[in-house]
């Protein structure tokens, strides 16, 4: 199971008179990653290099540093720590001594990795979406089972026979939800993993 950060963190260090400041934060989508970049980027800094990973989606930027010396090492630090749904921005203030390509890779990647290494983490929960139909008499039972299985209602529609519910819940609780609903309603409520036609 992969992890993300519990909350936003930062780390600063100086390397051969250049100052590096890393900011990292958990994000759920690319738009949130770019919003975080806009929030923490420093306009008068020499560079604001960044990377994010959200599942199979990832992007990085060298922001004017030589190609491949900043964004990719930051992304490698994210992947090297086994983290997901995360953005890291490393800001640099040039200190007058050139670091060279290898030095830049080590500085950006190392600053990002150190920021992430000590950060508090939380496991990422795989979510499932399901649909069910229940009669009016079973609605109270369904809501009780939902609470026990940490299910939230994404949508609710009523018809003459009862209610259609669209639920979101941790995937690991799905078998329990199905079993409890079957037992509590004498198999009157059926959970389906596809929306009703």
C-alpha cells in the first residue's frame, strides 16, 4: 500500500552558498499540485523547480536549470520514498558558485528526499463506488450498515419502491458491506458495482 504525506512540510539547506528550500504537500489532482506551486513559489528566487506524482500521472519542471537536473531528480525522490498523490517544489537562491549538472541533480534530489524522509505519512486508501436499491422499510438498516463500513452517500434518488443510493467507501470494507446488508435485510438489498441502467 502506498503512502502520502499527512500534511505539508518543508526543509531548507545550503549547498556551496546556494540556498535550497523544499516544500511538499499531499494533493489529489494536478490542479491542486499547480495551485500549491503558485502558493509557495518565490518570485525573486533564482529557480522554483517542481514535480508531482498522482497515480500514473506525473509532471516535473526544471524552471530554467539545465534539462534533467532538477525536476526529474525531485520526481525520483518522490518515487524513491514510495509516495503518491504528492507535489514537491524546491526553490533555489543562487549563491555564486556553479554546482555543475551532477551537483544540481544531487542538490535538488537530495533536498527533496530529505524533506520527504522525515515527513509524517499516512497510508492511501483505495476507494470503491457501489450502487444499491432498497425499500423504504430497509433505509434505516442501510444507513446503519453504511456508518459501520465507513461508507458515504454520493447520491440518493427515490422511486415508488424505495431509494437508489450511490456509495463511496474504502474498498477493504466492501465485502463487509455486502454481507451485513444481505444478513440484515434477508437479502432484499443487492449491491452492484455498476450504475443502474
